[in-house]
């Protein structure tokens, strides 16, 4: 899907790491990126005790680098850590590791619309393959950085989504965790639908209730309103989702967070001014032009990327670049 196929495969030179022993994290170090020593019996390699975050540092039009909504991402990693029963790093540790990673890699922060993508990861490292039914009290926390281009560098195409009404994307106990296990649950059905229907992604709507795709939140809109599923614990509380809803309110749009079923989705799509979009840190806000429901391709409005989608994405990008005032205190400056 990304026009820039190198997304995530190039790395900035420095990484911050901290190890927890018996639940206590040691002082972090910043060092050159390279292979990490990991014992083959590490808990996460066998029992999937891991979670991660994805956030970005942006270079502003004034040349200063700023991290977007660091506090929210740090809180979410802590909440994911609790759900996968790993030692929970404190906010100060997480915050300083992310800031130190950006500071060490300042020369690798590209000019907008590119940015420095940051990937904090927490892995269970207790050496015990018999610990299937107990949590890992040892952990490795690191923050990897990757300079990334604009997701749609080659010009923008509206995405198509297969609407999946049976298979779930996650399980009740992990719906709100950002963990690899959820990605694995979404992978098989997504590959199957891509092969079968040529779609970009799958919108998981178990029992007919709209949730999200494998890695992004789902929103409907028109020129005066946004409708998106209310946070119900089955899907991730996206920071981009929250930011788009906040900017939409600032711009005078009506915001409705509620339960949404597939019949309502179909009815919304049939309106000529209907829009749909996916939100996430990587793509920001990506227009959806087609829903494939029971094998039938249903265009959303005109089938193109809509004006409200474009307008909201531009508004968020102006905040990223410090072109607009940071009204909500979202940006953390790094360096001078
Ligand atoms: C990371 C992620 C998102 C997007 O969250 P943001 O905070 O907006 O980047 C949405 N859904 C899932 C399942 C995710 O893992």
C-alpha cells in the first residue's frame, strides 16, 4: 500500500535501551543500532509477551524537531504492558528514552512531509520456556528510529476495504493492547481477502459491528460530520483518531462516536457526499473509496478521496510542522 516501499526498512544510527530484571528497569543507554543479545529461551519468543508503540518526530518550518503526543503514546505503552503482563516502565523512563533517541538522531530527522518514525518496543526476556502460564518479570525496552517518507509520496489513491463480518481482529482481553499478537490475527484474513478480492485491507466487523482494520482506525465523514465507532475495548484507542476528532471539533464539524453496524455503513456509503478514511500514525488519514461487502464492491460517495479527509489531514500536518499554533499542547520540542 505505501507508495514509498522503504517505510520502516531504513534506520537512524542510534537506539535507546533499558533492561528490567525482576520488574525493575535499569538506567537506559543510547548506543549504535545493531543486533541485540537475546537468549533463545526469552519469554516473548515463545509466548508472545510483547507490545510496542509507533509515534513520530517532525521537523517544523522553523527547523526545530518536535515529537507528536509523546504523553499519550507513553501512557498507551504502559497500558499495553499491563495487558500483556510485562513490567510497566514509568512515564519518566519512557519519555526520556524517546527524547534521547530523537536527540541522538537529530541529523536523521528528514524535512517534511517526511519524518522520524519512533518504535518503542517492550519484550519479555525471562529465560524460561516452562513459563507459559506465568508472566515475564524480565524485559527489554528499546526505542528504534526510522526516517520515513510521506506514505503517499507517489500521489494518492483511495483504498479499498473488505468488510469482514465474522472473524475478529483481536480477542476481548487484547483489543486495546498494541501487541504483535493482534497483527498476527489480522494477517491471515487480510492476505486471503487481498488474494480473493484484490482489496488493500480488511475492516473487521465481527457480528456486524464495525471495528477497525489490522492497523488503523475507521472513520466516516461528510462535509459537516464525522461518525466513528465509540471506544468499546475491542479496538485500539488511536492517537491519530483522537487528534482528528479534536481538530474536526475545532473546525466546527459535528463528531459522533457511536456503535456502527454494517447496514448503517452501507447506507452511509450510498450518499453522494459520503467519505470514509483510515487513521494511524504512519498514514495519518487515508481516504477509502470502496468497501467490498459480501463480495460486492460498494463505492463510498464518489469513490475518490473526499474533501473533508484532505482538509483534516492537512490541518493535522500543519500542527506537525508547527505551521499552526499547538492549541492542545501536543508537541514536545527536542534540542534547541
Ligand atoms: C497503532 C494502531 C492504530 C493507530 O493508532 P495511532 O495511535 O493513531 O497510530 C490503530 N489500530 C491498531 C490495531 C494499531 O495497532
